[in-house]
């Protein structure tokens, strides 16, 4: 089996690249090919091209980075539609929600030493496709519309995030921009259609469409989401004050926000959202454009769309 390690050199302010240098000699010795990404979208394009050129070869793409890195890898793998393609993750980012939901490698001395030992099994998981007037793609964690997407958009472009990552406090950037936008954001009206049933929600702060439970660095936005059941879990936060929104956000860390009457929960396979005003959209924490007045985003889950590799680690599983 071909093994390709995909490193995001900017993940966690360059710490992923440091991790890579600690195992670079092992990779060369064991014939593990390494790719260091150069720009946004680079991983997706390289993976898609490789799979198209080698359709019969069995390959494992191991991401070394955070949720953005894994988002790109999944988009490349799913677009290629290869039957012989598997994915694994060595978490080296700020949030690492992919690694929480889809654990494969853990970034420890033992896993680094045993990186070449790739005996194990694979499991198939769902992915969801989204399409709007200005963007399209796949996600495996969650897609957000509204306030949380604005927080993610601002956080990802902030110089402050780099400084916080240097001291191991990268997650605080989301708290900073949550508070910064809390008093200026205007909730909007959304029409949300789930499996053909449409409902209108007023004063919506945000909705999260989840394939797995976590987002924002460990917050349990959809505690009951299962990434293999062919369903997406919607969390709709609406009709509440700014101060109560803050309380809801704090409760998300434990998954206890479902107790609030202003938090609506839906589940479905095919979704459609139309916005009354301009709102931002994120997919797996990455910018996915925006919805302008009366624009629509279509979201569909595809069951068992990609394969996660679960390695058997030497000395641990034997």
C-alpha cells in the first residue's frame, strides 16, 4: 500500500512542520512519501490528481495538521471517487475536531516511531455535499451559517491567532471574536427545508449542520450526531437575547445547550436553507462563501463516502 503524508506547514503556527521534521528520517527509511502543502487548496488538488493518475493503486493519505488540512484531504479524496483510497489523521492543529470524531493516529512518540507499521482496518463514514450560488464542496465535521461562520471567518484571518498558538492557547481566538461580534451581529430570518418539509425561523443567530458531534475545538454542538447513519443533525439557535446567546455558547462545551427552548433540533438527509439577508457560511471551519438576500444553499449527505484507516500500533494492540 502506498503511504503519503500530507503536511500543512502553517498548522498551529508551524508546529506541524516541527513534528514532521522529527519523523522525516523514518518516512524516508520506510518509503513514506511526503507532501508539504504550499497554499490553500493545494492538498485537494494534489490528491485528486494523484488518484486520477493511479486509479488502481491502494493508497493511504495521512494528514498532519488541523481541521482545515483534513477538510482539504477529504475534498480531494471524495472528488476522486477512488475505491482504494483511505484517510488517517495525525492531529497537529488548533481545534482538531476531526481527530476527536474520527480517531486514528495520536501524535505521541509511540505513534511517530510506529508510523511505518500500518496494519489495521478501515471504516466507511459519511460526507455531506453543499452547493450555493458562489461555492460548492464537501464537509465531514459540520457546516455553519450565520454568527458562528462569522466568528470562524474572523478567527482564521486574525494575526492574534498566530500569537495565541505560540503559547498553546489557540482556542481562545474563537472566544475573542465571539465576544467582539456579539454586540454588533444582526440575527436574520431563514427558511429551512429538511427532507421536503419547510419551516421559517425568525431572528436566527446561526445554524449548524453536523455530521459528527464536535466543532470549535471540542464543543459538542450536536451530541447525538453519528457520522455513519446517513443523517445530518441541525442545530438552530434563534429568538434569544445576546446575553442568553452567550450562555448557550458556554453550555455547548458540555452539550447541555439542547435544554434551551431557543435551540431547535432537526435531522435529515436533504437540506435547503434560504437567507433573508447576507450571512457567512463555513464548512469544517473553513470559509465557504456567503448567502446574499434570498440565496439558497443545498446540502445532501452521502452515506459511506470515504474510508478512515484505523492502524494497529506496535506494542499497543498486539
